[in-house]
C-alpha cells in the first residue's frame, strides 16, 4: 500500500470513529451502543499491549493484572489523594510499567509456555493482592468514584466537567476512541521504527539478535513495560467509566480474552487487536439474544474461525495480496 | 503437624494426577491445554451422574468418566489441534484453540448440568482417628487410589510400547518419526491419556468435594502452577510439583490462617521468586 493510501485510511478511520459514529448513534437514538463501543475501544488498547509482547515473541496472558493495577492506581489517587482524574491516567500507566519492569526482570528470561503460565498466574496474584492489601479497600473494592473533572487553561475550558453533563456516554466514548487512535498510531510508529525492527529480531531468534550486539534484555523490558503501560491506561479509564473498581474487575478470563483478541485479529498486523476486539465483543453482545446458548455458540464460532483462519482475520488481506501477485 | 503432612500427601496425590495429564499433553504436542480444568469438571459430572444419579458402583462411574474423556480427548486432538497446528504460522495459535475449547466445555457443562454444585453419597463411612491424626476413610481410599493410578501411569510410560513411543516423541519429534514412530497416532493416544487422567481425578474427587460447573478455570491455574514448579513436559516434575503444591497448601492453610486468606498469594509470590532462580522448574527442559 502506498503512503498516501495509508494516510487516507487513517484519516477515514479517525473521521468514522469521531464523527460518523456519534452522528449515526444520535440520529438513530441508539445511545446504549456508546457503552459497548467505549468498552471495545478500551479493551483494544489493553489488547494492543498484549500484541506488543507477542511481537517480541512472548505470550502474555497477564494483561488483566496491569489493567487492574491501573484501575486501582487511578481510583486510589482520585479518592484518597484528591488527584485530578486526568493526571491519574499517565500515573496509572507509569505505575503499571514500573511494576512490569520489576516483575519483568526475572520472568522475561522465561520463554514459551513458561512465560505464558507465569503471566497467567500474575493475574491471579494481582486479584489476591487487591483482596489482601489494606490500600485497595479489600473485597468491597472502591465504588462511587467521582466523574472526571474539567481541564482548563486560564479561561479556556479544554474539557468540560463530566459531572455537569446530562449524558456522559458520548464524552467517555470520545475519550476512549481518541485514546485508542493515539495508542494504535503510536504502536504503528513503533513497529515501523528501528525499535520495531529490533523487536522482530527478538521474535525470530533471540540468540542471533544478541550475537549481533542487540541488548535483548533491555529491549524485552522496554516492550513489556510499554505493553503494561497500555494495560494500566485502559484500566484507569475503565475505572472512571464504571465509577468503580473491584478485585474482580479484571480476572484471568480477561487476560485470556486480551490474548484471544490479538490472535483473532492476526498477530502479524498492528490493527489485529483492534479488529479482534471489535469482532469478539460485538459478537458476544449480539449473542446475548441466545440466552443460555450464548457461550456455546460463541465457543463454536471461535473454534470454527480458528480452523478456517488460524492466522487471524487480517490474514485474509495477505491472501488477496498473494493471489494478486501471481 | 502429622495432620498437616497427611493432608498435604492426600492433596498432593490428587494434584499430581491432574498435573501428569497436563504435562503429558504438553510434552507430546507443545500444547498448553487450557481446557484441562474443564475436562476435570466434566469427569466429575459423569461420575456424579453414573454413581450419584444412576446408583451404579463407584468403580463403574470412574471407568465411565475415564473412557468418555479419553474418547473426547482423542477427538479433540484429531479434528481440532491437528488441523490448527498444520495450518497455522505460529504454534501459539494452539493456545487460542485450547482456550476456545475451554469455553465450549464450560458452556456445555453449564447447559447440561446447571449452575448448582453437586455431591454424591460417601463411598466409605467412618473416620480414622489415631489421636495424632484424624482422617476420614474415604479420603484415605481416594488418596491411595490416586497413588496407584500414578504408579500405573508411570509403568505404562516406562514399559509399554505406546509409552515408549510417547517418550520418544517427547524427546525429539523428528527423530522419533524417522525411527518409524507413527507421530499422528501417538499424539492422539497421548492427548487421550492426558484427558483420561483429568477425567479420572475429577471422578475420584467428586466423592470428597463434589463438583460444580465454574471451577474448571481455577483447576487449570493450579495445574499450571504444579507444572511450573516441577518443569513442563517432565513426568517426574509433574509428580513433584503436585506433591509440593499439595504440601504448601496444607501447611499454608495452617500456618497463615491467622493472617487471613493469603495462602495462595504467598504461594504465587514464592513461585515467581523460585522461577526467577530456576526458570525451568525443578526438572524442566532448558527450552520453553
């Protein structure tokens, strides 16, 4: 694809997400869909983090731990320390990344299923820690978080007070959509930078990369910290939207879902996690009509997709390109 | 103290049997079977139906659980895993498949057996009380049965022809194939045996703790931990991991009782530190 085509695609995506979707939803009166779309945007941000760890050849089933940490950091800073919510978003990301560095130093030496299993366990550690630590308010969790306040530079109000809005759904949707666009833009840049090429080198052969003078230990930490940063940011915004955070806000199931989003979209494509999250979440919501058979149908569809498109939905693009090349 | 050790041994025997199935599947196919806990639950429900509802002997129920799960495991390997492994670019894709199968089994179990937990009549009544230790007879029986099954499994792997073929596969898939081992066939048998073990433990434990539909995921997590402690893909490691986790749990519940419900938090953190020092567990192979 040429550069101008890519630029047009990116602009189209921005326009669709920030203009077309809100207009369409408000004219049709389907305001209930905002919440679904907000959720999809946030989950795809967390999934993008998981995708980064896949990109260096590690299977990360621990993203829910960092989302939970991010949610708690934001909630605790807002409620117990009186911070502005907007400041807690980067703070949540940074705390998550710092914890990821601390945990990552030993566990990133593990590979394959070992790394996968340890990260899976870490989700459970985060949940149990949230239950046991005094700072997290135990099993009751934290509820009734205040809505985000305003941001103003002098007389100019950049973001109005969420509490003054009649309907915060649109505001939260825009916040999540913009975050998602920024994150995927960032990931796209990262993948196509020098660092991105080094990440591919790690994915293909760590020993070989090391022998070429690549500091693999440092790169692994960078990738994992960035991945966890995204998890923390998503968790922080999620806690503001649901106005609460509990030890069970993000569980092992979520960790597995983040991984599934990446797989389903396609591990070889930056926008794979976005598409995967969209398909899985929308599919799940549509299936709620099927009541008790919801999970059954979902699982069967998932298995069928896996059998037909084991390399992700976006691998269809690759197939077409290959056919055209012939 | 003796009580704690007996509890730990009893738990350990169950855990080891669960971990053996998981590690076997991993060793043969490099598949991390997320659905292992669900297979355990399914085995529990089959035993519940045959023994608790139809009132057939417990042994018949155990056999029914084992055989059903073995067939299920074989079918899953043949029609799902084999296809995905052949078509996929990255072998991690099998994880997605395993997770989807876990969803599927969870859904089926929920629809067929409902949300409620179920128990069955005790297989043995009475309690052994020697003064130092108090343990119900049925727990002794189940613990001993588990130990017998572990021994039988090890003998099967060590001395039978399929066992030898599977050990060869685990060591080096390509070399085994060159030596004339039918890789497809023994992968299927291996998956069937792994699933059989999960069903067997599920059936055994339903007589003690009952069974309910939502516990599959946490059983899988525990099994992963045991495999990590002992080292993935190693039979001895799985057994060691099972007994170590059983002991830790028994000791933790007694010692840490005063500090609230933090046994598992402590075990998890300990495990992380342990893996930082020994990334491949006690006996694991150096690669992942």
